[in-house]
């Protein structure tokens, strides 16, 4: 099974990227490609820009990556209770290429933050919206208090119960 994974943020030091790296490390025997949204940076979407630029090749490349995978793992950064601007912008461009952005793929949705809710608001938003864009949410999990539960040097969750919940979530892809 080929899995595409990414943190839905453009932060270079994203804790959600650390979480998605850890989560996908638990997918033994499967091909995993971790994308960086910085590689898909696009101008701010508007219908005027779309009329001017057409469909950007970077957005098409992202849609193609989704088409070529068997499943997705996404970890959402929460910005004021919502998606990051980088993710939302890329998503908006991609939805103009294919309104069924997630193309009937199974997906596991994660989130984390330094606080005790672990990005629960953005995760709830994502879980509600993905089915409208043909994403089949197989599992979701918010990881609270990231800095208290993650060893940055080893790249692993130190909280045994949460680590097991992440493992169970990613195994729901199969």
C-alpha cells in the first residue's frame, strides 16, 4: 500500500510534521511518502488569479500525488481554530482541478498542539468536511500537550497510551 502523508502547515518546525513522521513510522511494510506543503506554495487563491493563471502545475502535482496513493495520513495544525492558510490555499486550488480532492481515498486525520485540546477544533472541522471532498475518514485522533508527550530528539511519543492510540489510528487505513 502506498501512503501519502503530510502536515497541513508550512511551518518548517511543525509539531504536526513531527507527529505525522512518528505516525507513519508505525506503518511497517508499506511505502510512505511524506510531502512538505512548502513544495506546493501557490499564490493566494481567487477567481481572478485563477482566470489569470489557470490551473497551477503545483496544484496539479498535488492532486496527482493523491490520485497515485492508496491512503492518506494528514496532521492538521490549528490556526485560530481553523486550517492553516497554507493548507487552505493549496486545498482551494486543488478543488478547482478536482472537486473530489481526496478521490475516494481512505484517510487518517491527526492534530496536535502545545495545549491540552491538541488541535481538537481543526480536527473536528476536517473530519466533518473531508467526506464532502471524497475523503473516507477511517480514524482521527488529537494529541494533547505535544511538548509534554513527545521526545524531539528520538522523534517518538513518550506517552504510551497516546502512542498506542496513534498506532491504532494509522492501522485503520488497512
